[in-house]
C-alpha cells in the first residue's frame, strides 16, 4: 500500500515539480530536465506589464468575488437555513448548486449571448468578469455556510438570544457573525483559491484590459519554457496559499463547532 | 405575574400535529409541568408561550396582556433549553450578562449582576470560563442563571434535565426548584419524565395527541387519574377491564373484587385501577384465599418477574386469569397477595 501511495503522490506532483525545476532552469530543450540555474524568468515575469496588470486584475477580481460572496452568500445561506422548509428548501439548494453542475463553457456561452446584446453590452468588462466569478463560486459559499449553520445549531442559539431579548440585528451581530466567522473566512479562502485559478469562463468573457492572470498565462506557453514555468509557479503559489489558509481556518472552525456541540 | 393559555389551538403547516383548545393558567410562583409521550404536543405548548410559533386560535396572555402576536424578544420570558444553548464564544459571565447587554446596561453593572447571579447557582468561581469547559450540570446552572438574570415574567424549562446523568438529575431537580422558589416566578416545565414532574411541580398537565387530558396536583394525578391513559402514564399501575356485577362488586379477568362502585350501575363496563404499592403481600394468603374466596381480594400465583430496584422490589404475579403487579419493600418470596377494596378505583372503560 505505501508503494501505491508514493507512486500516486509522484504522479500528482511530478508536473508541479517539473514546473518548479523549469522555472529556475537556464535552458530546457531536448533534455529530460532543465540545465543551469537562474532567477531570470521570475524577474521577467515581474517586469512584464501584461503579467503585472493581469496579476493585479486577478487580485481585484478575487477581492470583489469574496466581498460579493459575503454580501450575497451569507444572507442567502441564512435565508435558506432559517426560512426555507421542505420543498422550498430543496428548490433553493438546487438553484444555488446549479452553477456547479453546469459546465463553465455553457455558462460562458450564456454570458456571451446575454451580454453582447445592444441592451446589455457589458461583455469584456471588469464587472461582468467579477459577476461570472461570483456565479461560479457562490454555490460553494452557500453550501458550506448552510452546512455549518446546521452543525453549529445556529437556530437554537438564535432562539435563545431572542428569548433573552435580543432583536434581529443584535442576534446577527452577537451570535451569527461570531459563530460563523471561522466558516466564513474558510469559505472566502476557498472562493479565493477557486477564483485565482479560474480559466474557462474568464478566457471567454474577459476583455483585453481585464484579463486575469490564468488567461495571460496561456500566452506564456507560446514563448520561452522557463518564463512559462515561472509564471505558472506564481499562480500555483497564490492558489496554494489560499488553499492552505482555507484548510487552517476550516480546522479552527471545526474546533469551534465541536465546542458548540 | 400569571401566564395563561386561553382556548389555544395550533397545527403545524402541512401536518395534522399540533395542540387543540388548550386552556391553562400558571400563577405567580407556581410551577406547572406538562407531561406526555413524544408527539403529544407538550413542546408546542412551550413554543407557543415562548413566541417561536403563533396560535391559530385563542390567546396567550402574560400578566393580563395578550402577547399572541409578540415576538419572543418582546415577551420577557426566560427559557432554559434542552441543550442549554449557552453561547460557545462567550465567557460564562458574558452569557449570563447577555440579556442585560441587549437592554443597554453598562458593562461594569452587567458584569456585577452576572457574577452575582452565577454566585446564586454556585458557579461564581467559573465566571471567566467558556461553556465548553463545563459539565452538563454546570452548564445547566449557568443556563438557569442566564434565564433569570433579567427578572423575566415567566420561566420556561424545556426538558432541562434530559441531557444529564441519572445521579445528577436529582441534584439539579432540587437546584431548579430552589432557584425557582427563591425567584417566586411562574414556571412552565416541559418533560417526558413523570417522576421529575411529580417531584417538583405544583400542578401537572397531561397531554395526549395535542389535547389536555387532565390537569391537577401531583397527588390528584397519581391518586385519582382521569382515565386509564393517565393512570398508565403517571407511575406504575394495574389496569384490568371489568364489569360491575352488583353494588360493591366488580368482575375482572382475575376474579371478583370488592370495591366502591358508587356512580356505576350493574352491567357497566369499567377499567379497574390499583397502584402496585397498594397491593399487599400475603404470606398466609393461600389459607386466607381458601377461607375468604377470591371475592375477598386474596390471590395466589407464580412469580413472572421479580425486579430488584434497591429500596423496593417490583413483582409481577401470574394469577389465574391475569397478572398482578405489586411493589414491596419486603425481601421474602411473595406468592400470595391481598387487593384491598379501598385501594381500588374505577375508571372509564377504554
């Protein structure tokens, strides 16, 4: 069994390892591994204006997607948890999960059809890209928050707070937010990881000046191998950081839930 | 302050379950327990008073004011939940002080009040701990302190002891009663544990299928149950189908029994009811039975079950035509019993 596990691990990580090696290799052509050592590719990525702009765009899209997820996802999850019962609850969950089931390509074609019309000529705009990322990531936020609200027995705490005299806003401020904050942070980091790496939808609906990092990255592979590897490693680092932070906060959230149970 | 249900009915949307035409009153300082099997509607009674659901018909009245349409936060009722519902992210004093915080009391003042309240339930030394560090019994005390700190108009206890160990349950039962008596507050206790209700309630309401079957003091319920359901639900009982044979004599499966048959006429179907502890072991029963006959209330048989419960034994005695359950503190073998005429009550036939 350990041999199988090691083989599987190598299979998964060898492309990443090769990318990392390639990003520091001076040249890599017609050899199994790159030769020489250089920081040059990273310096070139950092100096490239289109990559710099794409990097900033990606961070802006991630920030806005996370903010919109909190502003829309949290009330939506709360409404599903507190208000929706029976069939209505099932329907609400289905609608929120639909974007996960629909291929990104189909979503992108839908965006192109709707937002390239004269009435809604927003295709290629920054805000439409943010909206696209929101549609793709919202199901993860809502599903995670609804599940955590159930596990935390949030309704019981809210009932208790209500009987103690707390009006709705006080309950949200004193009970819902503090109890849900680790779940919320964990969800936002997941959303960030998803948004950073999103390519299919972005590639089809982003405008020339609003291209996020993964879309620009594709072009790097038409140039020098070392540059492409370095550019990919930058993206990989960002996504890994978000995933690691998400896992850590998720653990913190679990500890809190266990304390609540 | 009194808490009152006036002809209250409520059914859950899309279901037949609910409560029907309930009228109850809990006076100042009184503890009313609602008991019943699962699905009998006892929790719905509490939810209606707390304001978690609104009645379809009737009124909920607190201190002579109709509060049927008021939200839970506007009713000023302290509730102790089954799982305590202490806020896990707040320290104990913050939990207890929370009702004061939402009422705008200053931090210093509310901390003093909370610590004083924690002192009343013996938890002052743990004021700065988080709820997760406490045992079930300790959480129960804190929940009680939190429910009472803002001097509510009534106290609602939702199965408050069900999550505790049996040994701790008795201790907490006494603690709840002590604090409730000291506060002099109208209290509603919802429980499925009839022993808990009998031991601390001033009055008990028995629910069945959403309806109030009987309301009375623990003694009334135990001694004079309204029907066989109440008799069977509250405590242990012998319940035999019977028919009045003549004045003062009822015929049952185990034989004729002498008893007070006033209010019944010969031929009436009844349920014969007697508590197991009223059945008397008879060590020369075989002889007495032979002398007095079965109508004399003497029965002999074989032991079907003999349960050792510490201070008492609960014995099922197989006699001709049925089974007699008795409870005795005696340790000797029991094969004969006497069913005293004055211990028998006649209940409506099922």
